[in-house]
């Protein structure tokens, strides 16, 4: 890149097999799968650990569960800012890696770590100071506010470590290494579960800290993961490496990272607010509809996992192939990853739809909630192929540095189609709950069509990062 010294192949670190750029179709599909499956397993671990954490906190009572739930919402809002850095990191590292500009890729990762760490400190300080006021904004009672305040203040200490770990994972994935983030993530999850058991309930001589113990375990786990990741990068045992020369900030590199990534952060911010508005529409149909919505989302979350994995694979291969000036192979990577995603998400969605009633009955024994949840699952299950296109082509576009278009597709699909349709059927036509759930289909049709047209147009091939 301009202003940076070129590298010779003598300086280049070994390139893992997953970053090769194959010509044969079968090799190409294997490459996509090799990149995708570790990401799928990583998110599956996270989902499982989240469920275990919820079960542990559930033994403390409803107020504790509510406090942790509110704290998790606050934490999700804080982590949205990290998307701006993480998305730019993956796109730039993949582009440099494909061009065999390994030193520049490592410099990008180093600058993203510095930026994310500094940004996390700036964000968590006011949240920790006004933790109680933030929790009270969720209109909770005193018991929940008391527990939530301590949880939020403590769990904010996990954000710097989580930010560093997120950048390391995205950087390594951009270089084609998705297995190291899986190994680190597995370690983080094991530490988190053990820490929860010990600190929530006061085992092995430790005090019983309740919800604060859960937050403390989260902080310990992510800090451990960040230190492990930094240690691997410094020890030259992974495909990328960092050294002391990366400590100083480089404003131009930071600017490039944020220029690519900030639309992704805005996209997630709009999505989170949109989910809140959609929840409000569901609340108009009563408590049963709200409970059915959350149960249905939890059940269908497993079918979303392939979408995350193939989105990461598509982003990596599109970015690398563009860096290698192989735009045709970049395009093929996006389409092939999307096809595989459609197959897997549709298959998992079909299984969940068929088993929707018995699975929903595991969460609750209320017949009305079960009926509403089954209806929700059936609608969202039918949308699985559309969601696969949305997830995977969105990842492909972001890997190319085309982050503004996915933002516009969310504004059109989510706000105009989903929320506009939901408002019409709820407040104007006063239709049944089925039609509120059906609003999801229009949203994903719009996003799948828009991203499909954008990717087919090839305009993403000309974006300069």
C-alpha cells in the first residue's frame, strides 16, 4: 500500500492451507468449509455457555435473572462500538493478506487492538459512573436495580479484554486462521463456566458473590482470553505476529479501519433499536406473545449459526481474493459460501420447525405461549433461505469493504418492510399475531434481494480500502 514498504516472500510468514486460492470447485468448497466450521463451533459454544450461565443465575431468583438480563443488554450496547473496529480489521487484514502484504496486515491488527482498547476505556467509564441510572432506565424495581447496578459496574471491566480478543479473532480470520480463535474461545468459555460456578455460589473457599460473581467470572474469562491471544501473537506460534514496533499509534491506519467499520457499527445500533421496537409491537398482543417471541428466538438461534460461519468465510475469501487481484474468484467465493449457507440453514430450520412444539414445551408449560411460539418458529423457519442470503452476502460485502450498503439494506428491510408492516397490521388493520410474525418475511426478502443485487452488480469490486 502507498507509504508502506513492500515485502518479499522471504519475510512472509507461513500461510495456512485455508488461505490458498484454489481453482478447482471442489477445493474451493473445501476451503470455504474449512474457514466456516470453526466459526460455527465458536458461536455454538458461546450460545451453550450463555444458556448454562442463565441456568446458574436462575437459582438465585427472578430479580437476579432480571438484573443479569438488563446488564447483558447494556453490555451488548457497549459492544456495538467494537463493530466499527472489528469489521474494518477483517476487511483490511484480508485485503493485505491476499496481496501478500503480511507486514501491513500485522500492522493493521496491532492498530485495531490499540484503537479498540482505547475506545473501550472511553465507553465503560461513564457507564460505570452512571450504572444505577442506566439500569433504572429499564423501568425495573428496586431489587433488580440494586443487583443490576453491581453487575453492570463489574461486567464493564470485561469490555477491554473482550475488545482485544474480538480484534485478534477478526484479524486471524482475515488471514484465514479460524481455528486459533476457536481454541481461544473454548478456553474463555471454560474459564467463564468454572468462574460462574465458583463465584456465584461461593465454592472452594471463595465468597458467594451472586450476580456480581457472574460478572466477575466474565471479566476473568475475557481478560484471560485477551492475554492468551496476545501471548500467541508475540510468541510467533500463529500465522500473524506482533512486536514492540507496533505499540505506537498510526493515525492513518486507524482512520482506514474506522472508515470501513463505522457503518457496520451503525447497522448493529439500528438493528438493536429495531428489535426493541418490534418487541413493543409484540407486547401489544400480550404477555404470551412476548414470551413466545423470546422462546422462538432462542430456539432458532441454533439455525443461525451456519450463517455466522459462512459470513466469516465469505468475508475472508472475498477480501483476500480482491487483495490478490482475483475479482472473479472473489465473486465465486461469495456465491459458493451463500449456497452452502442456504443448504445448512434450511436443513436446520426444517428440523427445528418439525420439532417446534416439543422444543417449545421444554421452556414453558403454558399452552397459549407454546402455540404462539410454534407459529413464530414456523414463520421464521420458512425464512431460513432468505436469512442465509442476508447473513452470507452481508459478510461478503463487508469483507470487500462495502459496509455502507448493508446499512442501507437494514434501514429499508428492517425499518420500512418489517416495522412498517408490523405497524400496519397491529395498529391500522388490527390483525392477528400471525401477521406480526409474518412481517419478518418481508424484511428478509428485502434484505436478501438488495444484497443479492448489490453483489451481482460487482460494484463492491471497485471499493478502495
